[in-house]
C-alpha cells in the first residue's frame, strides 16, 4: 500500500493512526458486499463463529449477504453501538474502499476499510483508523497508546470474522 491511504485527507493532522490488515482468500468483489453491510441494525460487526457463540443471538452479525444493506452513498449514516453513535460515509469507491468519519468524546476520526488485490482470489483488507484529540501531555500519550491496543482488540476479531464469511462463500 502507498504511504497515503483513502480517507487520509479528511483528517490531515491525525495523531492517532492505527493500521490492521488481514489476507482474505477471496476477490475484492466477493468481500465488498460484506463491507457494505457493516453496522448496528445492518449486518452487524463481524466476529468469528467461535466468538459469536459466546454472545446472545440478538448480538450476532449476519452470516449472509443481505440485499437491503447493499447500498451506501456519501452522507449516509451507519449506526454504531452506543446511544446515538454513528459513522458518516465520507468516501466510497466500490470494490476498493469505504471511509467513515465520526466523533466520540471530543475525538474526530476516520475509519477506512480498504481492499487491495493480492494475486488470484486473494485480497489484503486494511482497516485504518485516524484520529485527532484535544488532550495534551501525558494524557494525550496515554490515550494514543491505549487507543492503539483498543483498535487492535476490536479490529483484529472483526477482520477474522469478515475473512471467515467471505472465504466460506467464495473460496475456489
């Protein structure tokens, strides 16, 4: 991937930049429908079947591509968990990238899902978080370090769940 990713221009002065990746054995066009339907009240936030067995049934993400969640455009709001929390779609390029923007606790951020083909029927899926915070000094450093761990702890399972779904339905 290049040094600059889709959505980086939305927050040019980000101090929190976290990247996580997963190689998925499926082509971008077979992963894209799963990306389009993420979000609360939509396809959910993916986890592997092993992790989802620990959750109440109502919290589990869908295991199928649902036609009603296959359209997104710039300006759409995708619900997130929590009261009145959401992501706004700020960039979308089919089969390539989807960039969300949001704000939590005074932190503005983007969250990009990027698909990069890697040979026949393989795709590197990147999740890139970029954020700007107001805190300074030791508090800022603690938030940046803690955020890095929390980002990994939430996106690594999601990438694994995405891979599990895409690979089960689209492996050669």
